[in-house]
């Protein structure tokens, strides 16, 4: 039973959309500035994905990005560093909507992640309702556990060939919310780095979506405008498109290119011959 003031967790925009049969649109942030998260949030994405696996973001930066996402009613997923159980639960306690765990290598690995990211009866996530996700002890204890299991999600990444022999059992785990195919690392793992049209890459991408649908789970991957329809056709429910560093790089390069053309076409250059 909720407290009299009816405080509850913010519902997940991504889960609501996917549970209704839609496809959630996400974009990736490499930059740790909360203002980047605000810009992405006000642009209309369902979700932003920030990173602690490859990017030197600290916890303070992640917390500010979580707050920025909440301000615009946008979900935020934190890809965690592989470490202790605290690395898994701390973003959730900051009230990130989901966590993404890279390089899940086996059924045992996946089972451990679920165990540490879901509360009873799905797992044994360590409990502390005194943080942002528990509204600082203002959500009833049992309500907190139930809401966290229902409105927050884990994403397990398949980025290597090693877990494929156990793929059906991994995806079928109770408490696993989403499986996510990472083609970049996977292409390297099969000895074909960067060959995203390699038959094994294409086969695995299709297989993951098919197994997820059969097991009643959500499937995610990276994509773009060019293959959006193809990925949706395969059954993907969550697609990441683009990244902040890509957008900035393209914008800056275009500015330099445009100015360089002005220098070439205007008599005396843009500086009036000085």
C-alpha cells in the first residue's frame, strides 16, 4: 500500500511503449555533460543511453544526466562497468530507468546479473529504499520492490560468440527484461572486425530477435535510418540511433567545409584580402 502522499516511481516510457507493441527510439551519449542529456531529451527520443564501460564518466556526472532525463520524461539507460554488484545497482538507485551490462558470456553470468538487479521474487537485489528511486524512503517498502521490478529494466548485451550455445536459456531467464545485440564487438569476436554484413553477424542478429520474441522478452540493438525498417521487421523493440559525438563531429566538419568553400569562391577570401 502506498504512502498517503501517493509518491511512486516515474513509469518507464520505454517499457510502456514496448509493452504496447511499439519500438523505442534511443540515442547514445558519450559526453558526460547533463546539458547534452537535456538536448537529447527535448529532441523527442524515448531514451538516452549513457556509458560507464568505455567512457570516463564519474558517478556525479551520471547522476546529473539522470536528473536531466527525468526533467524531460525521457528514460535513461546506464551501461555499467563490469565489477561488483554495486556497479549494477548504483545507477538504479540514482533512478536510472535501466542498466545495460556488456559482454554477458554465459548462462551463469546472466543469472548472476538478474539475481543482483531484480528484487524478490525474481532475484536478491540488495535493498536500500533511501535513494532517488525509492523517493528517499517515501515509497512503501513492498511497493518499492514491486515498482522497481515492474518499471525498471535490465539489458544484457550479447557481443561475443561464446554465449550463443546457451542463448535460449539466457534469454528465457525469469527477470531478464531485454537482450541487446552488439554487432561491433561480435564481428571482432568471430574474426571479421567491422564486417557488419558478415553472414554470422546477420544470422545472430536475426536469431536473437527471434528467440526473444519466442521467450516473451524484448530485443534491442544499434541501427540507423537506413536499416530501421529491417530491424523492426526482424522483431527488435528497442533501437539505438546515433550518438552525440557523431552529431558534433558531423556538424563541426560541415562548418569547416562550408567556410573553406567560401574562402575559395570569394575574391580575396573571407577576410577581404587582408
